[in-house]
């Protein structure tokens, strides 16, 4: 089975890191509740001076496209206005799992 992983490193506005991470958590709950092909949504907060990285795993490119074309994606972006010091630049990785079933499903995520 193939999948798509989206990786985005976000840079918070100074003094708004906690607010940004809280909003990212709310966004993850919203996206996962829709059950539109998003298998997992991880937020990796490396602390006050490190990056905040968001990783999402999608069933397929088509599932990601449907999400991006829908209203929830626009709401997610709008919810981050004023919290980001730089624009988000997603990196999209498509592929097939290199390993057997891992702790988070195929490919380990």
C-alpha cells in the first residue's frame, strides 16, 4: 500500500509558541475526526529554542488533495494567522513502507 507523508516545520512568532502548539493540537483533532484519509497527525515540539514540526500521514495523494480542496484545510491555515513567524512550506513524501507493520502501522508512522 502506498501513502503520502507531509512534513512542515513551523516557526512561531516570538512569545506565541505555546499558543501555536495548542492550536496545532486542536487542528490535529479536527482533521483526524473527519476521517478523510489522514491516518496520523504528529506534532513534534523540540522546546523553546527548537523547531516545531508537523507530520501527517495520508492514505494516498488523492486523499491529501481532497483534504486540501475542502474547507477544513482553509480553516486550519486561517487558525494559524498571527502565530507563524514565517510561511509554512510543506514537504510531501510519497512512497511505500520499507518495513513490516510497525508500532504506528505500515512504515512505522
